[in-house]
């Protein structure tokens, strides 16, 4: 079975964006904000948005199940007030829940959180509880920089984040560390801001005792870990200079990486540097990179091809394709058992 741990609803029906546009327009004009209840999307519109996109690609590429969340670049936590983010987040998460209800064999939900610059992270706990307990989601996306590229909030290791971590541990769900759009002209969103954030989060974890406080807390760092695998020696050396424990002991019980790396040498490096047990298959297809690589004739984001080509035994490939996801997302395991029957 092949589980894609990194999917976003980048093809959501137009009424969702219409609601967002109206929400932003109301912020500018001072008019009353629209209600998420005003969004009218039929089941057929959802089917149409997926059948020629994520579902078609699942079938063509041989994926079985996608861990699916709202479009990351559209979270845009920096826009408006905390109330703005709460309403937008609820609308996005409810739509993901409908996708999972329509296609229970193809998608399982992960939630956006209603973060907002300056708002206590604890205020996101209620939505996390709702999505896990009521909507059946198996994890969340956590934005380490709700400011949209200005990085003016506390690091992920600050105690202000602890209420979210306490709830994640209680619910036994992981978080994918995932920023959103960049409003800082210095940082292209997907080419710089995303990769910067992945690298930054790893370094924050390295310099803290977060996992001593939360030994069962789990994070997935996407996009192959940003710069981390390429500079693994640097991070090992920094940990050593700082008198920190070895990285395997310090972080690798709690931090995992996906395979959203869009060329074979990158995947080869990832699998050579990072233990197989810490790698989860992911594609982020219909996402940041949608074109065909002229050097191979295949889509850049067809990441299964790269994993298939790794010099690994079949047991290790099974871990990457599904086994590790079942460990990192324990609420996924019963679904995988059901689908395997």
C-alpha cells in the first residue's frame, strides 16, 4: 500500500475562494464579514475538482491513499484578525471533511489551524480537537511563522506553543511543520520561504529540550527537510559543539521527513543520510511544482518513481511507502488495516 503523507486541496471549487475574496474585501471596507455557512459547494463540484486532478494522478501513479489538508499557501494566517483566521480555517477544514466522506478510500484529513500573528497558539487547540474528535482527522499542519515571512513570533520551542503540543500528545496526532504564503518580498513562497521554514524548524528543535518535555511528540518536516539532509554534517557538528546529544538520540525519535524532493539525486541523498525509519512517502502533487521535467519526460512531483529507483530492499521501501506513516500517524493505522482487507 502506498500512502502519500503530503497532499493539499489545491483544486478546491471556486466558491471557497469567492468566500475568501469576500472576507478580505470586508476587512478593507469595514463591512460585516461573510459567514462560512454562506459557502455553497455541491458534492458534484467536489467530485469534478478531484476527478481530473488528484484522483486521476493517484490512479495513474499507483498511490492508494493521500493524507489531505487545505491548500497550504492559502492559509495566509497573516491576513486579517484572529476571527478572520478562525472563520477561514473552519471553512477549509469542513471542506476537507467532505472530501474524505465522499472518497473514504482515497483521502484522510489533516487540519489547518486558525493561527494568527500575536494570538496565543493555545487558541488553536479547540479547532484541533474538533477536527480530530468530530471530523476524524489524523493530524494537523502547524505554521511556525504566522506572520507570512517576517518571523516575528516565538520559535516552535517556546513554551507558548506547549498547549498545542499537550493536545497533540493527548490526541496522539503529529503535526507537519508547514508555512503558508509569504508577504515578504525577500522570500519566494515555495522556493525560499517553505525551504527556509523546514530548515529553521529543525534547527530550533536541535537547540532545545522540547522532546525531553514531550517524548512522544512527533513532527513531519516536509520538502525532504529543506536544507537539512544536504547539510547533515553541519548539524551534527553544531550539536557536538553545543554539547547536545547526537542527532539520532536528540531528534530522530520525534522528527520525520517526507519525499517531496523533485529529482532523483535529491531522493538518493535523503535516503543515504536520513534513516529509512524517518522517511515518509509524500508528493505534494498538484502543488508547488506541476510541470514535466524535460530531462526525464516525467512530472517532477511523481516522487514514487524516485523511491522505486532507490537501492533499498523491499522491506525498507514498504516502510517509506506506508509503514512509517502508520507509526507517525497512529490514527491512520486502523484505516490502513481496513483498506488492506
